[in-house]
């Protein structure tokens, strides 16, 4: 796997960016770039399981089974991906899962003054998904920026 990096400056405080990013409504808004029906099920507490879900025309409900590996509010979030949700079922073993299980997705919130935040995103991706994430992450971050700044 390769670690991809994305950054964006948002004209809003770290508290606003953090809250917007992980709130139910905010999450649905900015992750629509990945899937218009994106949402999460669970909570943003260190050590807990969280599901990142959406509807797929072909397979029904799908997404990722993940765990909040580390959480420092307003500073850092580390997510470890453990498996997938396919047709509403959690799958955490098998050859397809072994190719990327343990992949991390991390968010670092850096204050650059009282009303500016540098958000850094890093994400492990295999070759199959690299171009998709390189295209989609900037769109998602622009949506988050617009939401936080409006």
C-alpha cells in the first residue's frame, strides 16, 4: 500500500472544522463526493468500531468496517480499516480483505491563527484505488471547506 496525502486550508477555527467533519450532517455533506448516500453508524470514540456506509445500486448497503484507533479532539483522528460491509453484512476475513486490512486514514487539524485551519489527511491505498482517491479526496475536502466557511 501507498500512503496518499491531501491538505486544505479552511477559513474557520479548528473547533468548527473538527465538529463539522464528524457531525452526522457535516459528514454526510462532505463525504457525498465518495457516495451521495454516505453516512456513519457508531461513534467517534477511541477504540470503538464505526461503520462508514452508503447505498449501492448493485449490492445494497455497503461500506467499511473500521475502528477509531486514536482520537485527540481538535487535534488528530486515526482510523483503522478492518473490513467491508457488503449487502449489509460485515466481512472482516478472506483474501480480498487481507490485501488492505489494517489500512489507516488519519486527519490532523493544525491551527494557523484563530480562524484558519490546515487540515492534513493521509490515507493508505492500494494501486487499485489510488487514482479514485486522488480524484475524489480533493472534491470531498472542498465540500468540507465550503461547509465550514459558510
